[in-house]
C-alpha cells in the first residue's frame, strides 16, 4: 500500500519536520559551539567551560573604566572547582567596538603591570584574591582567587596568564 502526502496523518508531517530539524542540527556547528580548541571570544569561553563539565551562571554586566570592552560577571562551579568562583569576562567584539577587537584587547592588556596592578599608578584596581589575568584574541578574563582548578581551566582555554600571581 502506498500512502500519498494527502493521506498521511497530521502527526506524521510534524514528526517528519521535527526529525529533519534534529538531523540538520547534528551537522557541522559554528566554531563558537565546539568543545575543541582555545576560546577566542566570550561566547567560545562560555561554551568551552560548559564542555569541561563546569556549571556556568551568567551574572550581571561589569564595566571597568580603563577597559574599552563590556564585561560580564560569570560564576563557575563543579568540574573540580572547589568553591564557587567569580570571573569577569570582557568581550572585545569588532561590531560592538566599531574597530578591530583583537587590537583593542591587546591595547587594554598593556594597561596591566606583570603583577596585575595598573601601569597607570593614578588608577587602582582592588582584587578580592590573587589576580590572574588572561587574554586571547577578543576576550580578556580576570579571575581573583586561589582555586588551582579555575586557573588550570582558564590556562587550558586561553593560554598562559599575561599578568597576576
């Protein structure tokens, strides 16, 4: 027996569409949604943290007067992290900044001395723990704390810290 489209039950059409969407989602994904490789921007960082079995909670926006990019407070837990940790992730998006985000993030990174303080001694930054500053491509991340698991995962995703303890 052959069933034509007009004879198929209504649920069959919805099921077929749902199956097609599901199968198309299994194809290649944009780089930001991959679990592999370093994180070059804020979205990649969040994706790769989650791929590392770390619970990621996005908190409120953060601004620092000496950084040009907007930031986000991100709370991390699980995945070997001892206590809930706070990191600040600054997203240097080309469109948002109206210029090359990589160049701006590099310029902003130069504002920090090797110990994490600011080069401009007229400005101060206070950390609630040991500062660890990371930068890769279009993201700059500040973690102030002593959880080695947090430092380890940030190092794996962003490379060695450029400033801090």
